[in-house]
C-alpha cells in the first residue's frame, strides 16, 4: 500500500512561493498556493472549469485540510476563475516546470543514455472563439518530451499563422540543450534552426513546399537515388513496421549528408543531413504511400533519425488526441485568453503526470479514478506508486 507523507503531499506548494499574486490585497482571503494546488488536484480528478473545481474542493474539504492552510475554508468558484484569469501564463508554467523536474521521472543513467526528444506542434482550442469581440479560436503551441510523455511548456497565439513567431518564444522558455527538437513545416525556418543550434540542441525540421526551391531539389535528389537504392550515394537507413487493426504499416527512413551543391545549404545554421521518411499503409483496402522530407543538424544515424521523425508523428496521439478524448479540450468555451491559456496548461501538466503512472488503465479511466479516490490521486500527484 502506498504511504504518502505530509512532506510529499505539500512539496508542490514551495514551487509557488515566489509566484507573484496578481490579485488586489483588498478582500484577499485565500492563499495563492492553496488555490493553485486545489486547481491541479481538481483538474486531475476530472474537473473542467471553476464551478467543478469548487464543487470538488467542497466535497474533499476534510482531506484538503490535512495538507493546505485554508485560513478561510475552501475558495468559491469565482476565486479560481479570478486567479486563473490574472496569472501570467509564462511565470505560471515556469513554476510547474521546476516542480516536474523535481519529481525525476528519469534516472541520471537514463538521461545520459540518449538525447531527449522534444516535439513542438500547435493545436487550436476550437470552441474558444469569441465572435462578439472578433477573436478566433486560441492556438496553443506546445513543447512535448516525446519519450517521457511530459509537457515542457506552451505559448498561446491568436492565429495558426502566428505559429512561426510563437515557436522562438517557446524555445526561450525551455531547456533543450543536448536535445533533439522536431518541428513540422511551419517551424522550418532559418532563424529557428539557428536558435536551436545556438542553444546547444539539434533539429529535425519537416520540409514542405513553403521552401519551394529547396523542397524541389531535395525531392529530386531522393527520387533519383531511390531508383538504384542509393548505389551512388552513402545512406543511413532504418526500417520498422507495426500491425494495427489487422493492417501492416511499414516505415522506411533514409538519411544522407546534405549535398555540397544543395540550394541554400550554407544559409541553414548547423545543417548536416537531409532525410526522407516513406510510409506504406492500407486505406479502404488500397495500399498507399506517402513520402516526407526533412532537414537536420544531426549526423547520419538512420535509427536516431527514424526515432525522431516517429516521435514527432506521435505528438498527435500522445498529446493532442488525449487532450480531446480525456479532457474534451475542444469543447471548452472559456474565452478569457489568460484563463484559457492557464487552464490549457493545467490539462497538459496533469496529463503529463497521468502518463507517468504505470497503471494499465486508459487516461480517461485514470482521471475518473483520481476523482473517486484521493489516495489514487495522490499517487499520480507525487509520482509515488504502489
């Protein structure tokens, strides 16, 4: 049976000691740390907004009193809404990142064994639009540690087209030294490549037709060498396959040193290799194939390249799909931008914690179980499992 000490249960609060309280000192009756810890626990326990958070806190008041000060009892719903609407999202995330680091999900040996893989991608909160005030759906660009299943940070923006400007801001927030950053075509930009290399990381950037000349050259290069299976040019390759729903999907990864005459090669900081990922799959009983191309600062290593590409594809299932299925994120009608941003971060944070729990239950079931049992919730919250 799991035993959790008071020190384990309350350790999270100290990471918010230096977080500025954005509320007016007038009529401030609840401690900021208490409000934040209750919000984390409640979102973990299947709550989706301030009303549900307040209801959960009221029902679990006796348990909360064991760990929190609660000088004036549990807060009402308006307190959670006000705090989450006023907190600076970036400062809020930094406190959480320090807490997650303290839980040490990986041993030092595991950290040294391979480079951390960080996928950066965006997702729209589809129902967060506010037509009355001329606001579209809020777009969240996230950094996701693919191998660990941990959210490292996020930046919100009003439009998907602003993803290019959001990515550098997100990179400023996270530690990516000695990590591999994977980004889709929107982030395939020279300034972003430079920022990653200057920060001590490596990149795998998806190349599409937003760089038409370079894309055409890379496409032509691989099409030429596919014909004789790279008999004329050294290549590193890796193959894998899996069976899903009775269908076999095969993937082949090819990575070569970037040709000296490649268009614009010198303009891409750190560029060493170009790659191709070939996927063969069945759809409606018909075999299909797609090919994607990449720029990378990594040296030739087919398995490492394939792992990076595959890891980035996985962000859709590991993060975005889970947020929609387990948290119903696309159904959220929160329109206040700070509130939506901070609530979105609470979802990503708690999903990260859920994914570390070794139980075989689905993410949805783990959230339900956290709502049913505070002992189970504490297992997830503290990273200490039976």
